[in-house]
């Protein structure tokens, strides 16, 4: 912790950022309300694994290559945008609300996990966020990746707590909402949001 500066300030910044809605939040809420706790937990697990990858890359400087290489950056940007737009179109094409009692039409844990992972890992904004935020709380003469790892793990821990709360809160009311028109309109709204987020990523420059 010696090479970390203003650790409590970092925690406060992470809390505020976690409360700010983004693609991950939309994904977690959608899966939790339409699929209950199981899909909610799967979505959080996938996103957390994506954040672990970003933490490792940022800590060891590999994500700098992504942010400085126009080719790699554009590849990840386009892949992330296409994936979000794909999820959006898939949600828009959903013809009815989801009922978890019909296990044969409910996505498996792994499928939701994979969707959450790629939603996070293919978002270049997350990589840039780690590169922009973490160095502000590490001493300039730090020679070890350990401070970056500690900050990254702190971010993941706080973000995970908030995400699990979202799962709990939304899944608590999902039994009623899932059997109403709400989940149908939620899918449509989430679809539009994912498409907008995907198009917004295409506008993003390194």
C-alpha cells in the first residue's frame, strides 16, 4: 500500500462510478429481471471476469499497446460495438416476456456468463478507464504492478457488491414483473440502449 496515494479517495471515486449506469448495469438489470437470481449472478460473474482481465492488462501495461495501436484499438472497438448491437437486435426481436418456469427457453448460466464477459471485455472504454484512473492513485516512482493490482481488485470488489445488490433488488420483484408486460418492454428498451451504446463505441477514438 506504500505506493498508493489517497486510497480512500479512490474508493469514493469507485463508489460514484459504480452508481453511474452503463452497459454493464443495463445488462445485469435485464438478465436479473427477466431471468431471476441465476441469470443475474451469471451476468455479474461474466462482467467481473472481464474486469479481472482489464485489471491484469492495465497493471502490466499491456493495455497501453491497445490504446496506442490504432489497428488493435479499432479491432476491439468494432468487435465490441458489433457485439452490443447484436445483443440489442436480439432483445428487440424477442416476441414475448421471459418465463423462467420454461427451462428449455431460458439461457444457460454459461451463455449469460459469456455474454457478460464479452460485453465488458470488448468495451475499449473500460480499458481506457483503467489506464486513466489507476495511475492517478499510484506514486510516479512505483516500479511494481502490485499497487495497480490492489486498486483494480478494489474496483472489482466494490463494483461486485453493487452489482450483486442490483441482482438481489431486481430479482426480488422479478416474479411479478416477469409474468407481466414489463419484461417484454424491458427487453425492447434494453435492446435500444445496447444498440445506442454500440453505435456510441464506434464514435470513440483512442
